[in-house]
């Protein structure tokens, strides 16, 4: 394990998406086998390095002193979502083909979202929704203007 594989920041913070799962083994197979993550800590909780972010997998559980009235559970209604993982990819069609071939279940194929991006959604083994998107050049140019990237005219919309 290299220092970059340790989920403890030297300064500032890092972002990890915590998922309460029914079956850690099945979820690890998805995040490692389909999305290419790397297991850093095997279980309870499981830490997976996923590209430039982290996924934390843990079983459900009851209240703890720091969250006294909170119960953790995987989603029970797949059609009601309050958050989802958002993956931005360089080539959505290649990811769609690759991940579908590895068992990912997509809701649709990649679709054009008003010329701003191509995107589609898939679910992990517990039903968590994952958006997969590829920005169009127009969206990238707009983002660069808002971010003040050199060489991009901010007066163009």
C-alpha cells in the first residue's frame, strides 16, 4: 500500500461516499470488478479507492453516540432517491460497453441531455443510483468560462 492509498489526509480533507450495503462481498465485487476500484481495507468498513475518490461500504446499524437517533440501511424504495454517485467519464460509450459486459445494469443506454452531456444511470447491487456522464465540448467551454480558465473568453455564453 502506498501513502496515497491511506484514507487519511495530510491537510484539508478527502471526500468519501459512504454506502450502507446488504452484502459487502457482492458490493466489493461491483465496485472493484466492474468499476475498477482498489480495496484498501477489506471490511467493517470496507474502503475502496475509486479513481480519485473513495467508497466506504458498511453493513447497516443502529444509533451511535455521535448519531443517537440515526439508523443506517440500504435503500428500500429504488424509485425514490435523495442522492446518487456521479461519475464523469472521458468516453461514456466505452464505459457503458465495458461495465455492461462486467454485469452493470443500466437503466438506459447513454442519452443526449440537451446537448450539454451524454449520460445514463446504473444501479449497484443494493440499488444505489449511479450517474455516468460525459460532458459535451459546449459544457466544458462553459465550465471553463465560469472557472476563469485562461484563454477562454468569459463574455461568451
